[in-house]
């Protein structure tokens, strides 16, 4: 699979992060060259002869003429009306590519879940592309299929088009296609890979259709990768009748033993012993995800040097290991990789270090995507006078020469491993209910960029240039002063979430300052908080950081702490389920505001901000809520809708989904008890595993109240179809009046209207009263269906109200995601 979901190190706009900040990327990271120790020729990178043959494969002498040929590959039908096909030279007796020149077309008949997004991108009801050139790469039956019906040809094909496809994968997509083909050639199993580079005439001249059975999640994709038209247009699982080869990822990692040295200049040297288990038959090539600048020095297993692949730093530099034998399903294997390089960690000055690489500073599973739980044993060697925070429990700490050496062990299998280190000041607290140890790390001195900012503000940095105005009141910008605040927020968040969701997998939490200002992130037991959070409000105001921040600084810490439950205790199965991680963390942050602000105003403002993120139009004119359902995740971002759409969708709408369920379950007598029981059950059931959207839906149905059964099916289909799998947004209008007071109270006359939805849309709509003294009281819930109105004429007892109510509210607590009145 060529289009992967990746997480950039520093997103360009401030927003809540975590296992956050994923975006759709059309290029994999390029590896940067490090200094490598000499290797023998046979164990040098890329020396395997079969790999070299694939890397240098060119068009051969064999060609055929085709007329009215159909190649059907799952949802795609390639109609080659007329033309010439020239085949690539065989490697190990297998032809793995071809070039078509002539008159052809591509039709896509995607599953129903993909129709809307494809229509949005094509602006047409059907997908039909015409082309005159197409390059194919394959390990399936394509060669034999073409040969059956075609006639021998004269071989008149332009080799330049073939070479262009190689440059595309290596220089544009930066993906080593030859590694993937090598997997199938050495597997001694039928291959199922099919890749088509299409020079389209209607939609884009840079189109890519792929089928890769050895992928997690979706195995079929269609993407465009042009500069002005880029995006993942369709992505879905192989249909049963078209499955080729064995479907699924090749291996799962079970254990990592990591020995890592971090130097003052940012250089990282590592040794990783990785134990994995085969999930398929015929595994001979194992790809890994390793940060671009870390160069592999050697790979061994049982004392034997293994062949490995790692291409030039500026091209498709993925790392893969060729095993000494073919492994079958269920077999385990351990190999050791040694690597080193800079830029995975950046020295920011004054004892501040920025871990640029968060998930691939060691050889990791490129297809894990936080759905794989692995045990870790880690040793870190850092310069003296520095402190390190890491995932797992601290086992030991001592000095060796000029280094501090710490040993860490995961308390339980975890989704990822990470660290932060620097010259830190530490605050800590031991909780008893729950049993939890919380630490907060702030850097003793500011990084270079903060120091430069202070100098610029004082007018000292640019001789001969007059300072702007009276200067900025930035003070010392000392971040240790707010270290206790971060600790207190982390403590309180842990208590709230433990009450609402039950215990997490972890018994400790390290909240650490990072030098990046515009995002936070959360790993198991380890949180990175942006340095600007640690600035006082005056400094942030002077720097303009409180303009349009939508309360970000108030919730960044509780949001990241919430990922200890959402993303790490309960993982997400694929990008289609990631809305639960990000959305649930956002909703959790709203609970934190509810308990810390007695006025309730910050809580209401939070939900208004969430709704605004969904409904505001971006530079491309799109509202996030219209771009696609939650389960499209990061695929909603593309060159047409804008690349900021996903950030504006899965966080706030995912939060609203959970918030709406909470409000539907809320009871005047028992409060949130029903909701708590559901969430605790969900966490307990899926603790230490990756949950799907359907898993969560089933849990909601297990705990749903009688009122929530709107359609009488005892399911929550109606709600999930509307808000998780759909894009509708209702509007509500409440017209009311109060009649004269009688012995029974005051008569409420209410007409409630639901609009802008289809006939199947149903909702429980809450109705609130504002009393004479300004209190808000929930009157009840109305069941609404389609575009309709209901009328209520009900006496309201004045006993306890003292006077006639002021007005009627619908949706006072943002109980339902709807258009603002």
C-alpha cells in the first residue's frame, strides 16, 4: 500500500494533539544519511541479488498487441480497447511489470461507503477515466491473464514512461516498491499485489490504483498525487471474490529490547532486539519503520549477518530485512538491528531537546498504527546532569562514566514506546485514589528560540533597528513557574477519568515540557505538553496566542492525559476508528472543565467552540461536517476539501458523539451513573486491545436506556447512522409562551420544530427551563423524527420555582450537535 496515514512532527496550526496529528500523506519519510561502520560487500545494504535485479528491472523484449481486453481487479475494471503492452524483464523467472500504450479506460465501482467521497472529488455520479499510457507492477496473475488473450506484438513502447513510474515511487512517493515486490517473490506463495500508474485525462494525470493483500485495514486504494490535485479518493477492503494471495499483515511484533544512547549534539545510537511472530505463511522479507536519519549499520540473528535494504537518503529509503529462511504462520523470530544518526532528536539549546521521532526512533512495525501491543525493555544512556522520562516503569538508575543510565520496563504490553530528556525540574505527587504516581517535568532554562524572542522583544537583537513600539512584556518566560499547575491538572484529570472510565492500564504518568509550541502528544505513561502552555497568560497574550485559541491552553493537558485511556488503554483498530481516540479525549477534557469551573461557562464555551470548528468554512469553502463521516478519518483532507478538514472533524464531532450519548443517559436522580457504567465496561472489555467503531456501538446498545430505543429495534443504528456514518446536521426552533397562573401552575405552550434533515432522522431533543432566579432546569426530552414539529401544552407547577419561568431552551448543554439558533 502506498498511501499511508502518518503523523507529522510539528503541525502548522495549534490544536489538541496526541496520538494526534495524523494527516493523509502522499509521501513516506525519506531517510537521511548517517555515518556507518564499514560492512562487508555481501552484508552491505541493498546487496541481495534478487532485490538488485528488481531495482534495476527494465522493459524486456516481450510485447503483445491487445484489443478489447478487460482486466478486472476488485472494484476496478481496466478496459484496454486497443494498444501495445510491453513486459518488464523477468526476475527469478517472474514477470512483475508491464507498460500499456494505446486507448484505455478505468471504471471504479466502489462500495456504498465510498460513493459520497468519490463523488465529492470527481463531481460526477460515476467514475470513468480515460488514458493512453499506464504502467503496471504486479505479483498476481496479470502476466498470464494478458498473455492468454493477446497476440504477439512488435514491442514499440517508450521506455521513458516506465522510468517515470520508477521515479514516481522513489522520488515523489518515496516508497520502495521493490521491497514489496520482493516480499512476494521470496515468499514461495502466490502473490496478490497489483499497482497501476495511470496517466488520466479527466481527473488527474497522476493517478494510482493499488491492491495489496498484505495490508492492515484497507487493501484497495485509488489516489491522486499531483501538486494541485492530491488525495485518497477511495480506500476499502478486498471483496471476497477478488482476494488474491493471503490477506493480512505479515508479522506482529511481540517484544522490543532497546539500548539507546542520546548525545548532547542530538546524535542517537541504538541497538534493537526485535521479536516478532509471523501472521502469514511464506514470510522472508520483513519491512520496518525507522526514522529517516537513522542509518542501519548491521542486522544479525543468532550470530549471523542478515541482508537488509535501506536506499539513498533522498529517495525511497525504507528499511527491510531479508531473513535467512522462509517462515510460516505462527513461527517467531528475533533479530538485532544497530543504527545511528542525527535529526531524530534535536538539541534546542540550554538543556532542551526535542524528540522529532516519536514512534520510529527504533525499528517499528510500519503497519501497527497503534493497534499492536508490545512489551518493551529499554536502556537509555544520556549525558550527566540531564533527566529522562520514558514510557514504562523505571527499574534502575545509575551513573557510568560520563553518562546517566536508566532502565525501563513496560508495566503491560503497550502501543508504542517513547522518551523525553533534558535539564528538567521535576514536581511529583502520589495519589491514593486511584493508586497513581504523577510527575511534571519543566526545563530549567528556555530553549534558544525563546531566548532569541526575548532579545528581540527587548530590542537588543538587531543593532541599528529601533524597537517596535514600547516593546513586549515577556518577562523571563521561565517555564518552571507553571510546573506545579501542570502537575495539578494532571492529578485532577486522572481522578476524574478514573471515576468515569475506570482504571487505565498504567499506574504512573510523566507530563513533560517540549520545545514545540503548537501541539501536544501522549504516549503510554508519557505526555508531551507544548512549551507555550508553560508561559503565563500575560506572555501568551503579548505573543497573540490567546486570539482564536478556542480554549486550547485550558484543555491541552487534560486532553493529553485522557489519551492514557483513549488510544493507549483502549486502542483503535484503524484510521476509521481513530475518531474514538481523539474525540473521546476531547470529550474527556470537557468533563475536566465541568468539574473545575463552577460557573459552567467554560464547559458551554468549549462545546460552542467544538461546533464552530465543525461549521466554519475553510479557505477551500468546505465545512468539516460536510466533507465526510467520522469513519473516513484523515481521508477527508485532500486538495479539494482542504488539508485542515480532518483536524476540524474527528476531534469535535467525535467528542460530540460521546457527549450526546452521555446526555441521553443522564438521569436527574442518578446523574451520570448509567454513562459511567457503560464507559467503564468499554474500557474493561477492550483494555490492552484495539477497538472498532462497531465494538463501541455494541457497548452502547448493551447499556442504552429505554428512551434511547427510538425506532423500537433495541439498537443504536439510528444514532450511529446519523452522526458516525452520516453527515446530517439538524436545526431546531422552539416557539413558546406561558399562560396565566392557575392552581396547577403556569401553562407552557411550546412548538418544537426539527428541520434540515431527511425523513429517517430521529433524535431525543432536551427541553430546558430558565427559572425566575436564573437557574436552568431540564424539563424533559422530546422524540423527533424527520422534518416535523410537535406541540406541547403542559402545566408547570410553580412549587419550588417561586415565580413564572423566564424562557424555554432547547439544547442548553449542547446535548445535540445541531445548527446554532
